[in-house]
C-alpha cells in the first residue's frame, strides 16, 4: 500500500522534520519501495515453514571461558617499565 505525498508531509510534520521538496520526493520514493517490499513479503506462502531464529544453522561463536596458554606473570612483567610485587606500576594521574 503506497503512501501519499500528503501522508508523508503529515508524518514529517509530526516528527518535526523540516524537509525540502527534493528531500520529500526522495523519501517518498524510498518509503514506497520499502512498503512494496513488505507487501511482497506478506504475500509469501509460509504455511509449514518451521520458525527459526536464523536462516541457517547457527552455532555460538563464543568459546568456553577457560584459561588456556598465555603469558606467565613473569613473562608479562618482563618488558614492563616498572613493576612491584607482581604488578605493573603506572604513574599517578589523580592529584
């Protein structure tokens, strides 16, 4: 169902958008293309199609939060400019 230019002007007014005639024409065209796309989607015969969250079989990309590998404390602190008691020392920034 296409939207009329008057309806678009009313929507723009309600949204407090100040659009030029060129911008209104462009938005009118874009919005009508989107509405036409939704009309085509509504015409699809989806009876018997199983509902799913994804179009393809998706699996979690998150790995278990298990420590593995990495640097030892000594290795991590070996290149630190300053360290004490196994911690990095940084300059104080709060007076």
